């Protein structure tokens, strides 16, 4: 079987795993249909579950990255923060993407992502967990070999949601 027998299903983000650069054309696949993601440009998502989790510490970290932070608020999911940034007041030559890439290098930040706007206008946040589902007939050993070859990350759950051939994978990337 070839690698193209694998389907990325669900709301799976196909952004270069293991890369510290955001794709120029961010997209995700919903079953076999590719859908574009448009960067919000004014918001950043940050995951911090183990270290300095006060609003002041998170805001100062991003201000030091060259962005003017209007607000940094805890998200409804524990450990996640959403930052409203002023894209017009960035340090010369600093974009939200630059800040995301730089912030991913900070060991206090477990994962950093720009916030994207979905087709329905809602927010889409890239997370370090990827859902992958393979077509029926792809053996689990073959599926796992494909994930290994792609360097997708660590398998944290097999047959997720009681769906055979569905994996939850912890990405090695620190940014989305």
C-alpha cells in the first residue's frame, strides 16, 4: 500500500509536522476535502500548563517578542491563552507569524499558534494533537509505519472514539 492510502479525516490540520514554520497556505482536511485557513492576524493562541500562567507573565513574554498585546485572556480550555495583539503596532519587520515561531522556542510555551478564521467565521486554533484516520483495510502495523515515516509525532491513542484506524497523535512541533 502506498502512503496516499492514508486519509486525514475529521478536522485535522495538515501543517508541516516537526517544522517551526507555518505553511504559507495553511489548510486542513475535512475527510478528503481540503479547506483553506485564513490567519486572523490579530490573535495568538498559547498553551502553558506547567509554567508561569499569570496574565502579566504571558503578556510580558509576548511584548518582549515585538508585539503590542492589547489583552491576554485565559481560554475556556485549561492552559490555553488567547492574545489580542495590535498588528499595526508591531516592531518593524515583526509579524504574528514571526512571533509565533519565536515564542515556540521559549521553553515555558508548550505550543503556540496563530488563530485562524474558519469558513463559518469562527476561530480555529491549531493544537499539538492531530487526529488521523486511515481507510478501512490499512492494517494497524501499516498505519503506524506510515505515521512513523511521516515523523508525525507520538501515538497517544489508537482507535480513538471507538473508530477503528483512528489515531490521536501528539505532534513534535511546538507551533502551528
